[in-house]
C-alpha cells in the first residue's frame, strides 16, 4: 500500500489534466471513506473545485495550483477545515450587511462567501501580494461575481510606498508590512492605502462589516479608518496574534466604544484583547453591540 501511495504522489507532482482527474477520483473516495483522509492530506489540490456551505443554499468555487494551503485543506476536508467558527459568524453578519470590506483577502475566500451569499451587497477586497492577488482575481472570475471590487494594495494608516516582506514560499499567506515578522523573506515595494481615503467620497454609504487579517499590522489598518469607525460603527472580524499588537488594537477601539468578543466554539465576551498562544482561536469580533444586543442582531 505504501508503494502504491508513493507512486500516486510521484504522478501528482505536476499540475496537468491527468493529475486533476486522479485527484477528483481520490476526493470522491475520501468522501466515501474508501481512501484515508490522513493520506490525502499529503496530496496537492489542482484545478477548480466546489465547496458546499453547510446550512446554506449556495456553494463557491476555488482554483488551486497545488501550493495554496487554504485551498488544499478545503479541497480535502471541506468547509469545516478552515476557520469554520469564524466563517459561520461572518455569514450571519453578512446577512445584515450591505457594504463589506475584506482586508488581507488572501485567495478571496471570505469575499467569495460574502458575495455569493449576499448578491446585492458590495464587497471590497484588498490584497497586496502580486501572485496571491492574481489567484484572488481568478477565483472571483470563475464564480462569475459582479459585486466585488478588488484592490492590489496593502491597507495601513498612510497612503505611501512601503516595503512588503513576503516569505520565500510558493504561496506566501503571511506577508506583512512589519519588518522581522517572518524570517527568510523577499522584499517588494507596494502601495499602501487607508480605508478613510478610499471611501472619502462615499460619505452617505455605511460600511457594515470589515474583516481584517494583515499579519500584526491590524492596528495601523484601524488607525487609517477612524472616520469609518466613528460614522459607520462597522462590525469587525479581526485576526489577533498573541503578544503582537493586542494593546494597540484595544486602545484604538475603546475610543469608539467597541466591545470585544473572542470567537471560539461560541462568542466569549472579553474585557481585554488577549491573543491565543496556541493559535487555535485567532479571531475576534469587535462590535458596538453589547452581549444582549449582539444576540438579537445575530438571530
């Protein structure tokens, strides 16, 4: 069996029609519990595939080149494999939202969920890494979505040119404007923008929901949207990395009367923002709603 498995892996090292066909067959066998998921996890995902969203009447398509770890997990293990506690909450918030920002959009997964679930909403996606941005655009295209606007830019607290530090891997999902955030990086100059500046001419439009994942620079993103925080009071889903910028984020949001909820198996109200050192539960919801109001809002 081991020899057969190693032979399969060798054949699947190249993204071609044969590899994609074999992987689709293996994916079916995994669902039928004929092929072990434990072994399938070592295989890449190539081509276009569907992801069904449990409890909802829609699905999304993703394209993978075999290097995207998020797409690989979703290909083999489905919707529940990637931040499902957060995406379940996100979709409840999307239902009540008309304008949604996805800051640090990566391959566009959150944007796709929002755009497919709420076709009449406007989605704005921001991703600075060139090859990831290219993949994001492909994913938007194969889903035939017309309600997403994409920006190849990093969101921060100033509009300027900055160094972006990109890990030297095939699909670098942890690029950051923060020097030293990762070792072994390439450096490129990228454009940074602020949310307040991007939406300065849309004073009559209320931004309802924002997702932020910018690898330890989330406080700068927030500092660049203070007008939005004051006037729109958006709900914010934000990645929090332990011992990075928790206090800076907390200080900004307290100025705008935000409450903090840790997204775990349920929503846990918090008096302060504390990152999870195990990285199991990395995301928080920030909302002006208190616990009772939030419960009513999400129903």
